């Protein structure tokens, strides 16, 4: 993972800063409240996937040669007190992959795909590409699903999270998250859950 020059991810830094802050997505200042919940992966003791970002990217790219992820680059977050390493991979001008890594081990706490809508004749194609990347991320963790089943699962999650700054659905050992900030962007994420033992 390389250190990103300041301008490399300039168009996505504000969005990533909001997603990586005290809340999952940052609404307009007029809408912001003191009661926005902290993203679960920011909490002390939040679990990690047993993967580093380099290991994830290698396995993901082997499984998805038509939807590759470039190397993740560290995001400068000097004001961040969460003790996590933030990194992002630019897919194109309006599509990014991002992550938060456990300090020291480099293991993954969250994997995110963020689409920044850009109105114009190419918006529909850009949206379809974003959905393809989100589906590929979902299938990485649920490889037994067919492409059609993965598309249906993703659409169900996005519909449930439509218009919501934070929507989460737990399934087995995974948490699927949707952060829909309207014209400011849409993020889909996969995170690990800390499973507790059932008590008799």
C-alpha cells in the first residue's frame, strides 16, 4: 500500500472524511445532529477480517479480472483519533473503493465502494459500473451466490437503505451497510461481525 500524493484522491477526500468520521455519512450541516451513531467499525474492539488489504486485493482481482481494484493508497488523516489506517483505491473519476485497517496488523475493518453521481449522458453507465463493483464485493464474501442472486441481494439492500444515511443488515458473520447521501454519493460496505456464543 503506497502513500497517496495529496492530489491523487482530491475529489474523494471530503466524502471519505465524512464516511470515516464519527458517523457513517455526513449530512448537510443543517441536518447534522449530536445523535448520529458512530460507525461500528470505529468502536473499540470492533472485529477485523482475517485479511490485509493486499491479500484482499490479490484474491478479489483474481476472482474479478473485469472489475479490477488498483493498489490502495493511504489517506492522510492527521486529525483522526480512531487509531485506524484509512486507504482508498480510485476506480475512475466517480467511483472509489476504500477501507479502514487495524493499526499494527493491517487487517481490514471495513470494505467500501462509493459512487459519486455526476449528472450527464454517461451517468447511467457509471451507475451500472458502480453496481457491478458493489455486486463483486458482495460475491467475494458470499461466493456460493450466482451473479443473478448477488444482483438481487444487492438491489434488496440498496432499496432498504434508499435515502438513509446509515442502514445495516446483519447476515451470519457479515454486516452489509448502505449509506445513501443522495446526490452526494452512495456507499455500499461489507464488515465483519463479532459473533457471540449462544448461552444455554
